């Protein structure tokens, strides 16, 4: 697996430090709000698991699965809901957790949907942000790292469903996805 990685972009330690920082900020923001923290499957699962353990406040979690990428490296622009929430978001403070905001299509669709369902508030935290790739006008409320336009994997992020279990975020060698 490691042989397919060109370079480690963010180490385990750098990620852990950032997640802790975000956890502190979000704990202060959501104290006494009992937020519903939503994990966007599957990429956000690793970040979500670490983030909620850095939040020392009562919160609930739920999961949604959407897909815009299929198995390729480019967003198709069509966001399909593969698994919906089990919890009602009406009058709830909702925090959507994502691993990466790229074109922004996934999150803009999700935020729109959650607002339509009358959440009290909807905010987005993304570990990684690639503003260069944005196709819709959306900015994350909280973001860990702004990264260059390279194909990154690990810490939940996949290429063709692989590499999600790498503990760091690495840049994939182009020959892996061009062959
Ligand atoms: C990836 C990533 C984000 C989304 C970002 O998910 O995890 O959810 O794409 O891209 P966008 O800003 O261009 O919409 P993907 O659809 O690959 O599903 P996965 O999380 O199961 O890997
Ligand atoms: Mn995803
Ligand atoms: Mg993916």
C-alpha cells in the first residue's frame, strides 16, 4: 500500500493536533445545543470517530451515505443518497462532518436538503478543503487543512475503495490511477 504513495501530505501527528483543535472549537460552539453530528459515509468515518472524541459535550450522531464519485477520481456531479438519516433534523443543530470538500457538490446538496428539512442550523466541518476545485459557491464553516489539487488518500479517503485505512494522508502516485 505504502508503495503507491508518492508523499505523505499530512502525518498522523499533524492530523491529531488539528482534530483536537477543531474539537475544542466545536465544543465551545455547540455547548448546550445537543448537536446532531452527521457523518457522510464512507470517507468521513475516520475523521468523525476522532473528532467526536475531542468534543467534550453531549452530542448525538447519525450517518448518511451519498455518492458522487463512483470508483473514479472525478466527481460526476450527480449526488445520490444511498442511505438516509434515521434521526429527524427538524429544529436540531446539525453539524455535517466531511473528509474533503472538492467540487463542493456533495456538501451543497446535503446542506440544501438539511435546510429544507428545517434544521435549526446547518454547519459543515471538513478536514480537507480543495478550494481550487470548487464548482459551486460553498465555503466550509470549519476546515482543517487547505490542500493543493493532488489526489489524496488515507484517513478515510479512498481511491477505488482502497487506502481508507492508512493512518496518514498521502498523495497517490499518478501511475496508480492512470494505468
Ligand atoms: C468524496 C469525499 C467527499 C466528496 C467530495 O466522497 O469523501 O464526500 O467526494 O467531493 P465533492 O466536493 O466534489 O462533492 P465519495 O463520493 O468518493 O464517496 P466516499 O466518501 O464513499 O469515498
Ligand atoms: Mn465522501
Ligand atoms: Mg470516494
